[in-house]
C-alpha cells in the first residue's frame, strides 16, 4: 500500500462531474489497484475513489504533478498535486480476513442450508463468494434466475449496508453475474439501516435464529 499526504485538488469525470478544491488530503493506492482520497473526518468513507480494475499514471514534463486514474469504463479521477507532504509504501501481505463472531458465522451456515427462507425458488451459488475487497456472505439466485448477494449481520446497522453496497458495485461489473441485487439480512435491523438500504434498492430480511435452527417457539401454546 502506498500512502501519500498532499495538498491537492481532485476532479472526477465520468457519468457525472465532481470537483474537490485544494486542501491537504490522504491518498491511498492499494495493491488491488484502487485509489481513494480521504479527508481527516468521515470515518472510513473516502471523499472520492476509483475501484479496480483501474490504472494510475503520474504525469511527467508539462503534466508533472498531475495524476490520472482511469477505469475500464473510461471514467477519470484527476489529482492535481500542489505539494507532497509524505509519500511512503508498505507491504501488508495477505490479510487473514474478518473473523465473524459465532452467531454471524452460524447464521450464514444456517441460511445457506435454508436458502428458501429468502423466498420460494431461491438456490445457493456459494457461501463466502470472494471479491477484490472481501467475501460476500452468500451469493444465490432467485426464482427468476437473477443473482442476489446477501450480507449477514447479527445486528444490522448502516455500516453493513455500506459494506453490501461496495460488494454490489464490484459484482455488477461481472457480466456473468449482473444484474446483481442485494439483501441485507440480520436478526435485528436498525431503522436508519433499513431506510438507507431501501433508498439503495437493497432488500431487508429479518432472520429468526431459532427458526433457522429448527427450534419451534412454544410460548403461545396452551398445552
């Protein structure tokens, strides 16, 4: 990973245009080819980014100080450097990946075994479907044969919706899978997360852990 802190301005040219005026920013260039630009706020979310596959070209001569990132769709992220304050590269190696807690891991296993919980006619493609930014919990097809990506959480919050959004962006670039829609599944889904998911066209599914395990609820029985 390469870390660059620089005073720069940024222009995006693609389906729309966007401009970030001059300011000190952090630029991350990862081994997967992605380039993201961060301010000193907004938590993990970048101000602008280009997902792989894309190519970074650092200008020379008259174009010195101008970095151009181009993806396969021809969209461009143009970074105009005014002053580089820090530039370093670090070899992080292969990441072992996120280890889910026992409940999330078991929910994934149970839902994969009972994929019809999502709807009649659903079929499993595979669990832990790998993407460039990590594995999708479950990839499946609905009754019409359309691809569905499922992100599973014990407690569904906004971060989980953001994570699934990033997976969907990558998966929809694969012509063998597209169009891919998302389902956010959790034992409990926070209202804010549900609103964000709905706004992005992502379905929500509340999971009953005991029902998936085949344990009947006898609280309402008289005898």
